[in-house]
């Protein structure tokens, strides 16, 4: 029997406004790594862009790889607990505790690969005890790239989790669809589908960075999305968010969004034949 474990993989769409190219995406990551920025994630954790590997110059099928370092940010000024006394630790208890501020506990290493031609980042969101949620990953990279953009060498960068497209189809197929809201950040369509290119050019021509479209059904009726609405919803799901309000076949009220349903893929790692990185890279290239 093959030995191994299951891992979970998620992905982000990273869209840079013009000028953009696979080479500039690679430069963006290198400049982000040079910042050595610690990003706060919630009240307890922090993260940094750790190792980064890949070719200096873009070529077909080029791929960058690296790790996100996630750790606990201890606040030594917060109360400590004494397990022996089951009480708050006293000043005497703490007098011998000397943890240098540059040392942070509970290091987790999150592997990722970046495909510059598709401007997609794929990462291992869970492998044993190492984990990074999709929403936290969006926050991390958006914060990181916003800081790079502040340096003045790049246009705005938008980070969006790749959605579960099955969820989008379920949302648009509700028994009663009362409202559809599409929040579209200007997509990056270097080499994507014709419809996405068309929407990109339309927004660029009008100097629009973001478009929000709300569709509301006639009272007592249901929205029946046509092909154009479904296409725009698919673009918005990859470059923003789509949310719906309606009812299922049983009459139960449903409120759903693609942001709340990011794509998460479960993969098996045969530890006798491959590493988690092998599985991650194969999944990213084959999707």
C-alpha cells in the first residue's frame, strides 16, 4: 500500500495594472522578497516571504517557487499563565524569561509556486500542522504588494482568491434568484479568454479601476442569467467577488458569495515517490 498523506492546495490570481508582462511579475516577486516585510495576520500570527527561487529571465513555462514563513507573534507585555499554579504568572515567575524579540515561535513553512504567464500563485494551504487559509494568503500578498507599489515602480496590484467555480454555477442556478452583485476589479488579460480581454479594454478606456454591477429581479420573478451575465460573473469571480441572494428549491433563503467559497483542492502525496512540492507544481501546471 502506498504511504503518504493528503494536502490541500489553493490559488490566487495576482493582477497587475499596465504595464504588465510575465517578466514584470517575476520582478515584482523579487522586489517583494527584498523588502523582508513582516505582515501581521490577525492578533496572533505574522508572516514573511521566505525563500524565493526561479530564473532571472522569463521563458515559456517559467515558474517561480518559494515559501511563506508563518509564525506566532508573542507580545511579552500580555499576561502569561503558570501551568503549575493554574494562575497568572507573577513578576517573579517571569523574571528569568528572556526571549530575544527577533526570535518568534511556531514556525510554519508554506510552499508556493507562481506561474508568471498566468499570473497565478498556488500554495499548500494545509499539510499536517502547517496551514495558511486562503483569506489570510490574500491579506498577506495584498499587503506585501501594496508596499512594493508604494515604491513607485509598479501600477496597482489586485490579489483575489481563485473561486470554486462549481459554487458559482450553483449560485447562478438557484431555484429563485433575487439579486446578483458583481464586484469586478479591473482584470489583467494578457493571454486570457477573449471576453476577459474585452472587459479589460472597456474598463481601461474609461479609466475605471473597479466596477460594481447589481442585478435585481422583478418582484415575484427570478433572474435567469444569460450567457453574457454568466461570462461577466466568471470574470468577476476571478477578479473580485460575486454574491447572490435567493432561495433554494425548499424555499430556504440563501446568501452566498465566491469570496466565501475559494477553491481548495485535496491531493494525495505518495511519500515514497514524491514530495508535497512535486504535487503542488503538478497541480498548478495542470489546472
